[in-house]
């Protein structure tokens, strides 16, 4: 891919460079190096993502990178599109977030797991997204039960 940066870049220090390259319609590959909110899909410090410029409108199951007002950069999946923005949820989180369009930085177009590049258009990946979002209520229930069981065993 000619427009893909050959360098892995870290999110905080190089956010202006990321924005500049995406603004020039280039793709950027970077290593999201903190957090476990996108497990099991992305592993902290191991898997890299390829960011593409934002389309005019995101859709359900898209994986945007966005910035909180505090400055923290986050990557969570769109689970709903609203009139004012998007509802996002990490694959390993249980709280929905309201995201405004002006918070968006870029859109994940692929990720690299080991030596394998996986496009967001890959049918297996698309199935994973739909399944993971669909079982959210069950995952949330299991988390609550696990917490209660821990309290009972103490």
C-alpha cells in the first residue's frame, strides 16, 4: 500500500502527525500501546492498527479512533449511530460512550496480528463484530455473576 506509513507511531506524541497524514488522505499504521478495552481482538503492545481518513458518516461496527476532552485517545467500536453522533463500546468494556463527530480522528481499516494483516472487510472479522456486539447483554450478565460469585467466596 503506497500511502501507508512504514513507521509505527505512538498515539500521544504524534497525534498532530497522524492528523496531518489522514488529512492528506494517507493511511497510518500505529501501535495502540495502552489498555485492554479491545481484547480479545487487539492485544496491548502486540497488535498494530491501520488508520484511514474518516468517511463522511460512520456506520455500526466501524472502529474509529477518537479523543476524549481530557486528551486521551481511544479506539472503540460503533454500536449505534444517533442524530448527534455515535455510541461506542470497547470489546472488553461494559459502558457505552456518546461520541461527537468532532472527537473523531480516524477509522481503523485493518489491523495486524502477528504477521497477518486483517482487513475490516474480511468476512470472518465482520462476523466477529456482529457476534461480539450481539452477545453484549450476555457478557454483561456474566461479568455481574462473576463479581457476585467472588464476593460470596470471600
